[in-house]
């Protein structure tokens, strides 16, 4: 009996699960940054820039699956189609700033939930019709 060693084929592209790729997947992300795809409508890009985000350049990362028909603007903003004639831009923000923003949003949500619970405990929730206090 001879021992046969099975080797993986050379020259083939490594298989990537469908879970990890798609039209909006981003490859080549730099550590310490949070990436976000922002629709290029109205003043959204400017609003995100004012919040600390920066536009990712075309040469920095790749978006989506490997396609022959994808055009690029070398050195320019990473624009791409997201459907319905809509374009989007890849933007990023420092991870620490993103975490601060998320913590602020979480505290605002907690404050709103606390206010709703307080109203419920005061009897201002869940009664209707003839059970309602009409003071």
C-alpha cells in the first residue's frame, strides 16, 4: 500500500464562503477604523465628514465580490452603485470616535426607555376606553 499525499491545487483562487462576500463586503480594512457605506444623496457625505468620517480612496480597499465589469476611479473616492440608480461612498471613522458615538446613542436610548417606564409606573400607559382616567 502506498501513501498518497493529497495536495491542494495550485494557482486557484482560494474559496471564500458566500457568507463573507457580496456586493457590499469590504476587504482591506485598516485596524483601528470603523467603515460605513453612505448613500451619496443630499448632504449626507458632508454631514458624515462633519461628524469625523473621511472618504476612503479607491486604492485603499476593495468592495464587493470580484467582478470584471467594475469600473474604478484610481485615487478617487470609492463610489459604487447600490441599486435603483443610487450611488454610495465608502467612509471611515476612527474606532474610538465611533465607540464614543455609540455610547452616547445608547445612553440616550436608555434615558428614553427610563422615561417610558416611569410613565407606565405612574399609570399613564396601558389604559384605554372607559378604564382611562379623564381628569
